[in-house]
C-alpha cells in the first residue's frame, strides 16, 4: 500500500491535481551538507508504481495553519477517466491501475487542539 498526504480544501481531485506539480519555496529551508549554506528548495511528489491499496490523508490547513472546516467532496471510485474529467493527469498513466480505487472507509477528525476525537 501507499499513503499520500494531499492538500485539500474543497474536493479530493484538488489535491490529486497538485500531486505531480513542483512546489517551490523561496525562503531558505535547506542547508548544503558540504558548504552549510541555506538555499531555496523545490519539491515534487511523483508516483512511479501505483499500489493495490491507496491511503489518502487529506491535509485541510490553510496558509496560516488554520483548519478548513468546510465539507470536502470525495468520490466513491477513482479511475483514470474520472480523474482526467477533473483535469487531473498522472504522468505515468500506464501504471495507474485499470480498475482504479474504490473507497473503503473514512476517518474523520473533529474538534480543536486539546479537545478532539476521531470517528
């Protein structure tokens, strides 16, 4: 299985669309091991081989760290076709499982810092 953490505020496809894009940080956040200088960084997540079981963690925090309390839409089944219809492209589409993925369960976190629960 594989666990992916996605930034999501409205729907699951929003997070999947960002999966294969570069994220650039202009703020110095990484240090060179050789010269010890800080520099800007960029990151990209790219799934090379899709697993039989896919676990998605939806990160629902805004730029200032506040949780988005709105509803998030997610489909019961994800295929290449349903993703493409929402402008989500997977660079290695030949590796995406033909049968796609079917939702098996949802864990919901509710509450605030110091007083919360999962259901």
